[in-house]
C-alpha cells in the first residue's frame, strides 16, 4: 500500500505536526505499507488561489502542468491521509485550495449526465486527522457535522473513495487533552493498518 500524507499547518512545532510524525512512524513500521510520501503544503509553498482567465481555464485544470506532480502523487497513492487543524469549523484554506485545484473534473470525477458524476479515484481510501481547540463533540452538535460531511460526502465519496476514516480530536489546547493517548492511537492505527 502506498500512503500519501498531506500535511496542512504552517508550524512544525504544532500538535498537527506531532500527529504527522506518528503517521510516518506507524507507517514505516507496518509491513503492509510499501512507501509513505509526505506533502507539506506550507513547506511546498503551494499556491491555493484559483486563477481562471484566458490562459487558465477551469475546464483545463486536469491538465495544468503546474499541478502535474500533485496529480501523480494522488494517482500513486492507495490511501490519502489529511493532517490538519480545524479552524472556524473547517479545514484550513490552504488545504481547501489544494482540493479545489487537484480534485478537478476529468481527473477526480467525470460528468456523464446523471444525478452524480462518475468518481475517477475509485479504489482509494482516506484518513482525516484533525485537531481543534473546542470540545470533540462541538462539530457534531453545534455545526451539524459540517466538517465530516464536507470531507466525506462533498469531496471524497463524490470522487470515488469508499472508505473515509476520521480522527477528530477536540480540547487539544487543554492540559487535559490527553495528547499522548491520542498520538499513540494514531500511531497504533497506522502501525497495524492492513
């Protein structure tokens, strides 16, 4: 199994980065994982801004040469792992800009006149690891599960992913946030993933 970890946080001293390290460590110790690649969107200086004009048309995004290496990473990966904080009830704008540009028509999905398009990324699965300051159940009860609906239904299932697992950790700025326990949970998951 090939794993692509997409890390979206500007600070390598963050708890999100600690979770990324556990993903890497667990994956490297797992005999079922052939290789893991990490895409750090901030280190990469990924430009999340969509630009459409006479030279860059939306219908051509799936062949944009500036995004070719990112499309190849997605093609290569069996499992995509998104590691990010929850800001204002959703993933960071940097990650959403990556999604806007990479999950393009004729690469991630194809319209065929039906109610839903054909997902072109079938056979892949995803894991979303997110941390937030607020309580763990805040997104579920206060925001009607908007984060999970966005990532699972509006994005990943739309383009063909069947399995999407979430590690959504709240109270992470509290000394009672059980950081080590949660970090170990992610490490164990990737170490034993088959």
